[in-house]
């Protein structure tokens, strides 16, 4: 299952594996595979996708939707946000 939303990153943006911090209007996609949530972000409308630092995340009793909502909250907060534990 895949969850996708557009969100504006808070001050300090989010930390990605490939390019470091990204800021601004982002598209966030959370995909569940093998009991893990894989989280990717992109500048909304861009072609390149980046892995959110800390992804993939073990579900540990959570749903993909739960993890996705937590990621959105973290992105909105900024502060070089990473994936939840």
C-alpha cells in the first residue's frame, strides 16, 4: 500500500540520504513492503525522489498510514526531520 501527500516543510526542512536537507513544498510517499515503511520525498513537481533519512522504518504494530501521518507531522515541523523510529 502507498500513501502520498503534498506538504510544506517547516523551518530546517527534512534530511535525505542522497542530498542532505530539502525544504519547501514537498511530496511525501510512504510505501509498505516486507513489514517496513519506505519513505521518499521530492520537491513537488520535480522528477527526482530522495530517501528520507532513517527509511525504511519497521512497522512494529503500526500501519503504513500511521507511519505516513507521523512523517507528515515531522516534515511540517522541520528541523532536519528524519523518519520516525
